[in-house]
C-alpha cells in the first residue's frame, strides 16, 4: 500500500520537537519569564515550519492537479480519435 503524503518527515520532526520541549520544560531550572520566552520562541519556530510544509503541500497539490488535467485531456483526445476511427 502506498504511503500517505501527510506522513512527512517534517511532521514527525515537529512532533518530536514538541515532546522534547515539554520534557525540557519539566526538568529545566528556569524562571517563569525564561520559560515563557522559550515557549514563545518554539511556538514561532513551529508555526514557521508548518507554514513551510503547507506551502510545499500546496505546490505539490498544484502539480498533481496539472498532471491530472493533462491526463484527462489526453484521454479525451484518445476517446475522440477512437470514435472517429470506428465511424470510418
């Protein structure tokens, strides 16, 4: 069975980063202010990574759409040629 495109390595990386950040917060001797800055910075990095993945998926979707459109057009042309050939 084919692998789903959603199982991108970037998604797994982000999930691992989130788990690692949570563990680091639990064991890090940091003040509340430092912890909030850290969380804010990591959230921004995560958001930026998600935006990049979204753009990549959008571009891939456009490519698949164009490829499918070409295949459908070629199939239509093939069908028309077949009809003409049968009519003689």
